[in-house]
C-alpha cells in the first residue's frame, strides 16, 4: 500500500512539473504584420497598445531561431489575411497583454498559434 501511494505521489509530482507554466497568454487579432530591413517580424495585435516584435528572420532573436521565425512570419500573415484569432504565449514576463513593451523591447514568445 505504501509503495502504491508513493508511486501515485511521484506520478502526480512529475505531471505537475512536466508541463511549462505560461506567464502570459494573449489572444486577439492582428491588424498588421511587417518585416523590416533588419529582418525583424513585427505585429500589431488587438490586445497590445503598439507594435511588438516576435522574432527575426535574419538572426536568432532572444532565443528564437531563424527557422522558427519563418514559420511564425507565415502564421502571422495568414492571421491577417484570413482574419483569424492569433495567440501568443510568453514565459518569464511581468507584462500583461495590454502593457507589452513595444517593438524589440517585447519579450520573446514561447509559442504562437492560429485559431
């Protein structure tokens, strides 16, 4: 009985620590997406007060690789063209969706998702 209780407790602890906790998840639409000459992918989401950078297609940016960035750039463009909901999740930020820092001062996303 003690062994089984220990197994259940250990399993619960592993499950609780395996999934990452997202500090911030923002959901809305994108009004605009643009790519500047330095390679920065910048979006204007409905939930933020200004444009925010999500990655860079020319160089790794805040831990986001160029390869991931190309995919995110494509998803962001699709969100604008198809008027789809767009979720950006961030870790390790004290900002709220409404107070995200502008442009390259924004934290790097953990993931983005289209709805």
